[in-house]
C-alpha cells in the first residue's frame, strides 16, 4: 500500500512538500509545519489537489494570501493548498479572475482602465478567493457588490457556476465560511468612471492604511468584527472604539501586543506564538465584555492543527 505522500505525489506531479513551515505564508508570521503542502499554479492543479486530499481522507486548507488567519504553532496535520493561480482578464466592464489573483493588483489594473467598483479594496491584502470567502470590504463597500458569478468546486465535488445569491453574503461572511466550497474563479462587473478620480481615491485609501496599519510587523488585520445594530444595520460601532474605551491599549501577551495606533489590531513583535495571540484575544474580548456587556465576534480565523 503506497504511503499518503506517494499517492499525493502521483496525483500532483511529484510536487508535494512535507513539513513546510507555515509562518512565512501568513501576514502574522505565525504557524508551525504543514504535514503536506502543495502550491497550485493553475485551476486544474487546484481542483486536483482538493480532490486528492478528499480521495486520501485528508483534511485540506486552501490558503490564499494568509492575511486573515492564525495558524497554530503545531501547524496543520493535513494538506495545505497554496492558491497561486494568479491570472485575470478585463473585457468591457467585466473582470474574469482566477481565485489566487492578488486583490490589490486587480485594483490597479481596473483603475487604469477607468473601471470603478474595486477602489474600496486598495490596500486590502490577499487573494480574490480569500476576499470572497470573508466578503472582504472597507469604507462601506465589499466584494459582494461587484461579484456577478463564480466558478466553484463544491463541497460535494462538482464544478459549478454559481451566482451572487449563492454566496449568502453578509458582513465579513459568506456561505463558504461554513460549507467548504472552493472558489476557482470569479466574474466581477464594474462600471466606467473617470480614471483620474479613481486613481486619486486609491491613493487616499492606501495613504489611510499606511498611516493606521502596522508596517514591518506581522498582523492579520482587524481582530474583531464591528458591531452592527440589528434594528439599523447602517449604524456601526467600530470594535476598535469599544476596545480603546475598555482600556486594551498597551496590553500584550508574550510577543503579541495590541497595536499602539489601532486597538483592534494585534501585532507580532517578532516572537509571538499562536497561544500568545489567542490569550491576548481573550483578554481583549473580556475587557469589552466586562465594561459594556458586549461579546465581540472574532474576525481572524483560527486554523485548527
Ligand atoms: C494589514 C491588514 C489590513 C486588512 N484590512 C482589511 C480590510 O480593510 N477589510 C477586510 O475585509 N479585510 C482586511 N484584512 C484581512 C484580509 O486581508 C482579508 O480578509 C482578505 O480578503 C483575506 O484574503 P486571503 O487571500 O489572505 O485569505 P486567507 O487569509 O489565505 O484565507 C482566509 C479564508 O479564506 C479561505 N480561502 C482562501 N482562498 C479561497 C478559495 N479560493 N476558495 C475558498 N476559500 C478560500 C481560506 O481557506 C480561509 O478560510 C486585512 C489584513 C491585514 C493584514
């Protein structure tokens, strides 16, 4: 009976790597070894990798830019599939992009062509696949506003074209968060706008991020989701404001610390472990709960080993 690695290798062109340290593949810079690791450069490789994991009864994790996750120090016991399928085409107001396309590259390309709708995403890290998974957004906009349809590999192993409705998008969530489908490509509909104006907006958004986000320190963006009023969904209380008022500024655990310019961000000061981050997250959540009776919902995803 061939070993799992041999079976994966025979399906994936001998390119399976073993015990690959995950920290360099994440924006947090945290994470131990993946038992198996495969970098998919084409959609068919991505499909084959997911199917091989399923055929071998292995857990798998599709890794985009690694900018919204916390891997464990113990790593990941199954197959990590790194989505490097970075290709897109723009025709008229329509963008076709493979799931591994870097969002920020797409922002530049669409703005250059005078297409509006993606400028909100300037500076958001990661891939289109990751953005669809978490309905990535900023400045009051999110990817659900421009996604027309997508090709997915469903959790029951079918390749299907699905429309926007399918994803059940909500604030920083989609049905992918619970059902395990894999996005293979997307079709986005944008609108003609003044390229100079768009470029100006993009410049402002990037400046805003440079001034408020950590530079040269690991992080994974907002730790918690903002609070939306159930009665008035447009009324948003930033989690950062509650955290600040609850006194989390200056908190740290080991190598993980609350970022001094934004209380809803945890930075890795260089030596943070996944346990440090998890303990700090709990301390921050407890501070808000004991001050305001509000239980913040985590936005960063913990990936079980
Ligand atoms: C400094 C900083 C600022 C940030 N600012 C924002 C912000 O303003 N708004 C915002 O929304 N987010 C923000 N983020 C978080 C992050 O950039 C987004 O959530 C991003 O969309 C994650 O994409 P990714 O490719 O890195 O996904 P990953 O972190 O790699 O993965 C996230 C999830 O998506 C899944 N996934 C990835 N690819 C696929 C696929 N092809 N099919 C199915 N599932 C897939 C993964 O399995 C995982 O469950 C920020 C992060 C950082 C570090």
